[in-house]
């Protein structure tokens, strides 16, 4: 298959992006037309409450090969990306975030994937613009994943990636409700390659996660993808039990050696605090896993589609259109 024969899909989640979606669509469509005769751009609206949908509907009349999928409410960017992957029909599928990922890099990543890489993912060169505490927390998270938990999450990797059709078919089979494309791409097992790039800033004030939001995301990723936190909690509990056993042995020795032993309030408080602290930690981790298991057992659909619109054609060649010219919203 030559590059001109490829069908390339681009999936982009949208959430209150009315101010930047036009620039993103213009740049992406221009790139696709320049490099690929057969292409599509899937915009998945994740419950936007601003003018995003109206702006996209205007763009549908200006560009061919654009599709809009509206979810019934906000399910989160990961679910929105999954909806896009479910609907994409390309031989290679690029996932992009409209506010930060450069369309010009897609052809290079597609070529790497065409040469045999199942997944080509982006790594941002720096985290400039983020709060210092968030950058430090991210560094600690990646270090812990690599050195302690054994999770293969490349440092500073992003959602920006290109997946082969084989990799897409594998990822969409995984219907976990708590989804993280960065870990799913590694889990499916196909060869991975990275591309380092400078992120764009289409907004004057880029959206950044707060420290609490980042910590919540990191904890969710760990619980969803590794049993190591549970094992670490169990190990800590065993250490506390062993320490408590040694302390009891010490109490017995003191009782046998000394005639008068005054029990100290500080010692008792320390022991009780240690034991109850360990129990609280164990209960917290176990409860997190139980909650995740209960959520998976609900077996609900990942998302619901409110409607789908498109501009009529998924190629710029009228005699090779694979989508009807008069779409009906559904």
C-alpha cells in the first residue's frame, strides 16, 4: 500500500472549544488534503455547553471529510476518544487534542506506523506553563511508575498518537469504563515508537490541570492499571504486624526482668495510632479496588450518541465517496 492509497482518520475530542475549533479544523483538513487523497476528521463533542456545536456545524458546510459525533452528555475526554476510535474507518487513526497537538506532525507519525509501528505516540519536550508543584508531582508519578510499580508509561507522553488499524481494532475491544489511552496503547502489545514535539498553544491561556486534579488522575491510572498499590499496602500491613509482634516481645521481656512497670500513655498511643493507621490505609486501597470492580460489573455502555452529522464525503474524490451525500442526523 502506497502513501497515496492510505485512508487516514483523525479523531479529536471537543469540550467547550468554540474559540479554537475553527483554527484546528482548518489546519488539520489542509494537512490531510495535502498528504492523503482519502481521509476524514472526526470531531467528538463531549457535552459542550458553549458554542462548539454551532461552530462545528458551520465548518461542516465549508469542508468535506468532516464528521461530528455529539455525545448525550460529558463522559470525559477518554470516553470521547473511544467513541471516535469506534467510528473511525481509516487504515491509520491519529488522536489529537485540538488545543495543543500540531497537525503537521501527523504524516511523519503515519509513515512510522506504516513502516511497522503499531502505535506512534507523542512526547512533549517540556511542561512549560504548568505550576511547579504539578511538574514535581508528574516527575514523581513517572518515577514511581517506572521504579516501583512496573508500569510502562513513557515520561511526558501525551494523547497525541497514531494507531494502525490492527492496534485500533485491539484497543476498541477493551471496554473498561476507566480508560486511559496511554496505558491501553501499551497494553495491546503492538510495537511502540515515540516522537518528541513542541506542543502548540492555540489558547492565550492554556488549560492546565490543578494539583488536586492531577493527583486524582494519577491515582485513578494506578488503580486501573496495576495491582502494585494493593501489594504495597499489604506489605506495609505485614511490616506493622511484625513490628507490633516485636513490641509485644519487648513488653514481655520488660515484665519478666523488672518488678515495677509503668505503662506509658505515649507508647500506647503510638502503637494504637500505628495499627489503626495501617488498617485505614489497607481499607482505603481495598475499597478503591472494590469500587472499581463494582463499576466494571455494571456493564453499561461507555457512552450514548445524541446525534451524528457529517459534511457528506470522506474523500475529496466524488466517485470514491464512502459516505452518503445527504446525511441524516441520528
